């Protein structure tokens, strides 16, 4: 389940310039990007990581969703919008810790570093990262919130993300093969049907049929 509508309204997309083939490709893949920048800021507010935890708290679900990657968002709307969204999540984390020690410059620099290091992740995945920080999945935060600490945890998150997606891909491949086997079992001829075919066709055809059956 998605927290943001995959199909923006006409009002939300009004006046969005499509200036290049790359932008068109990004918008085709992620229709949400056809929204105006101000609409996107409303769709991914400071409390978005908290809301998304109610629907897709795991990385695989977030990755398979329809939210755009940070790179695609930056391609269409510019990095300013991407960093603004991430910065609001950082400020929310800072407030959650209860100390409010990060100044505006630290929040801005940290948001840029996260954008540069995680440009390939989806916004939903980045939101999951922030929610994991708040829930203590990367350990308890002692002392004041440090930008360096956040970046260290983000590197751990990227490693964890890779492992989870590899596991997800293996499971998907296993399910695909199982579905193919079940389909083959459903489609193959029964012993009675094979006997009927043998009775209708000459020996040379039966030889070919033996070859096909043995290949299976």
C-alpha cells in the first residue's frame, strides 16, 4: 500500500515543464514526478517516515513500491527538492532525539551527503532508514545527534539493504521457477492421453514422442 497516489491529478501537474528525454523517461517510470515541486513537498512531509512504517516497514516492500528514486526526483525537479525533503526528515529525527542540536547548516550538509551516497535508493527506502534510526534498529543513540553517526548508520543501512534485496530476488526467482514447474505439470499430457496418442500414430512418431518425454 502506498501513502502517495501513483497518479497525480491534473491540478497537481499543472505547469510542470518537460524539457528532456531523460525527464520524460523518469516521469513515465514514476508518474508521481509529474507533480509540481510544491505538491511533492506536501506528499513527502517531515512525518512521512513515521507514516510509511504503518504500511511498508521492510526494505523489499519499499523498494518494490512506486515512489521514485532520489536520482529520478533530482533529475526532474532538481536536487534542491530532494535535499529539502531529506532535510525535513533529518530535522524530525533531531527533534525526536529531543536535543535539537543540529543547526541549519549541519542539516543541509547532511541532507546533501545522504543524497550523494544514496541517490539510487527510493524515497520510501530512505524513509524506512529514518524510521529504523528512530526505532533503534542500528543501536541506541547516546549523547547528541551527530551527522557523522547518521552517515555511519546509513552505510550500515545500505549493506543491509543490499542483503535484503538479494534475498528478495532469490525468493522471487524461486517462486518463478516453482510457478513454471506447476504450469508444466498442468500442461503436460496425462498417461492416458499419451497412450491415446501412441495408438493413433505410427512407430516413427512414437519414437519422436519418446524423445520428447525423456527430455522432460
